């Protein structure tokens, strides 16, 4: 409950209702006295509200769907008592967002209606006309609510069907067409001017010829003595004509040479472009595949080298393990042979001559084999006999046995052991 003087800023208005007032007292941006028990004091905002009016896929008069975004500035009109009273009737006690929503929906409806009455070209090309129509139609409706439209601007026009893009392409084609037409007209005018100049030159030359002819006629009529001078003038005129003709031919030749130079320049450009194309083709078909192949071969060579290194390492480890195994086997065999030799030594110590005789008997076949071994390597044997005794194979066998028979005597001489006695025992 408010009692006493109440003030408000310039962006709001006081609404006093109750005792002593047949209709509410409106105080925009000022102060007044309020009797708290008898009167009620309310406020209404006069702030400007910015609205973004979106109209999605609205069909124009041509049936083309487009989307339009407009920006509007609206506010409750505080300077007009009637409009302020209407705004109080409509929005007093509502928040600013609620007032904003009502204005937005109203503007959007009018915007859609205007879009439906115009073509795409009119909206896109004459945005000012569209903005003015929306502004006037919406203003007439919002005034009844106490809201005034401060401004309305068309922000964006877009479509999803490509219609606007097609319009731009058509306009671009028109500009290009006009440019080509202008160029053709310029060339035509240049050709016409050139023809006119040539015609004037020919007319001037003919006029000059007429004057010369008149002068010649006058010279012939006036005095025959001037014949020499007339001939001289004629010769000078002919020389001037020839000189002019020579200059014209020279100019034509220079222009032809210039045309050839331009054609040659264009040919050179075409050749340069062809060289660049071939260079790119060479790069794409030869150099890049060669580089890829080189990279592939390098990777394969590196993989092969790694494989060979790993195989060599594996072989080295296998040889090492094999050598260790062989060393262990040799060590075990050596230990076994040593044990066997130790046992033999014990046996020899125990049996002495009997053991030696046993060893000699075991060695006799080997001795016989070694004695006969040279005979197995001979391909041909010639035997000479004195005629006494045996001959042939039997004699050879006997001689081998005689050599073996000498072994016991040799052993007896070397060891002092008589094998014959040991064997008989």
C-alpha cells in the first residue's frame, strides 16, 4: 500500500485509480500524491522493445516459399493519453515479455500477409516498399492497443528452393550479354568510323585530282609554254600518289605482321599450356608412381635386411646352443672314457700279464688288417720267383701270416711278456 508522493522515471508511467477519479489518472514520467487507503498506484513500462519478426516458408503471390526476417522497434506510447489509456486497458499488470509477445505475434501476422500479396522479385528488389507496407499495416493495428511502431526494417530474405540464386544467375547472364553487345557495338562503330575516314580520304584525293585537272586545263589554255611545268606537276602528283600507295601498302603489311605476331603469341601460350599439362601428366603418371615404387622397394629392402639379421641371430644362437650341447656330450664321453681307462688301469694292476695278453690278442686282428691294407690299394702285383718254393696267392698269404707271426716275439721284446705262454695257460 502506497501513501504520499509517488514518482516514476521517463521510461514508465504511473496509473492511479480509485477515489476521486472517474477514470485512471495517467502520469508519464513525473510524480503525484496517492492516498494509500483510497487509491491504487500501478506502473506501466514505456521502454522501447526490439522484436525479431521471423516468417518461415511463406508462399508469395507466385507460390514460391521464402523466409523473411524483420527487425521492429515498438513501445507503449506515453505522450498520447488515449493510446496510453488503451495500453493500460490491454497490458496493465502484465510483464514486458507478455507485451513483447503480443506485439511480435501481431507484426508476424501482418508480415506474412504482406509477403503473400507480393512477388519474390518485389520483396527482394524493393525492400523499402515491403518495409513500409508492413510498417503501415502493423501500426494501424497496434495503435488500437496503445503501442506505436517506432521502426521496421527488413533484415534478411532467403529461400530453400534456389529461386533467389536463379534470379542472381539470370541477372549475371543479362550483364554479360549487355557487355558482349556493347563490345560488338563498339567494334561496329569503330569499323563505321574507319570506313567514313577512308571515304573522306578518297573524296579528298578525288577532289585533289579534280583541282589538278582544272589547273592542267588552265595551263594548257593559257599558255603552251607552261607544258613543261604542267608535266612536272603531273609527275609530282603521280609520285605523291605512288608514295601514298606505298605508305598504305606498308601500313597494311605492318598490320598483317602484327596479326601474325598476335597469332604466334597465342600459339606460344597454347604450347606453354600444353607443356604444363604434359609436365603435370608426367608428374602424376611417372614421377609419383616411381617415387611410390622407390619407397616400396626401400621398405622391402629394409624388411629383408631385418629378416636376414634376425635369421643370422637365430642361426648364431642355434650354433651356440649346438656347440654347448656338443661340448657337454664330449665332456660326458671324455668322463666315461676316463672312467673306463681308470677301470682298465685297475684291471691291469690286478691281472698284469693276463690283461696285457688280452689286449695284444685284441690288437692282433687290427695289426693283420694294417699289414694287409697296402695290398688292398694295389691294382696289379707282379711276383718273381727263383723256382724254389710256392708261388702265387698262397705265397702272398703265407708272407702276411709270417709278418703277423713275428708280433708275439716283438711284444715279448718290448714288454717282457710272452704271449704264447699266456695263451697256452
